[in-house]
């Protein structure tokens, strides 16, 4: 069922106007150049082609621009209340964090600020399935990383996040799925 919805969603994505397609993929990655790259390669034959293009576009972001991309993500454990698709996905991905006790959230926010001070950009992690304690442990471990190694790990995490979001996007573009809601 989801596979059919993904196929139909991909067909819709391939037919969207350039501006609508860019707006759709902006919820997967907030970097406009990433979206332009992904949209420019349409049409895609299947979802795996789109995911590969998404990964290639992440790899193409320069090390100098990557912190700018990462800083467009909200800090872990902070829910700004936005109603965008990206904000909703962030809340879903961080559900194990947002369900944590206040003291753990405070530790995540404080450690995230330390991380940003050390590296100059927002901590990102593919948080789906992780509890708040898991995220805090990963964050503390990564705080000790060499800056070059940490930038590479942040890129890997961004790639995972974007691929997961592309997979979520396609079924949402399926007109049948939208008609059911």
C-alpha cells in the first residue's frame, strides 16, 4: 500500500512545476541548492533514484556551506511550534526526545548549546527511534570529536535525515492518500 502511494507520489513529483517541486523537497532539506539539484534531475524512474540524487546533493554541499545548512535545523528538544511539514516531521523524528522529562530536555538543550559553541552549527542526528537519553549520549560523545570528523558525521546524519524525509514525502504527494484525509 505504501509502495503504491510512493509510486503515485513520485509520478506527481515528476510532474510538478519547478517551483512546486522545490517547495515540496524543501521539507526534506532546507538548503535551496540541494532542492534545485534534486528537482533538476527529474523525472525519476523510481524512489531509489530520487534517494540517490538526494544523497548526491548532500555530498555536493561544500564543507563551508554545510554549517549554514545545519543551522537551519531546530536544536534538539526545541519545538518552535511551526506547522510546516518539516517541523511536523522533526517532532515525529524526535518523539522520543519530546516525551522526555523536563530535566533531560534541559540537558539536551544545554549540551546542544555547548555543541554549537564548539563547532559553530546545530547538532543533527537521525533521531527516529531514539530516546532522549540516547540522543544525549550521542551528543556528548560527538562533542569530543575532531572538528573535521564531526563535520563529516554531521553530513552523514543529514544524509540519513534527508533520505528518510524523501521516503516520507512521496506517499504524501499521492492524490489518493490526500483524498483519504
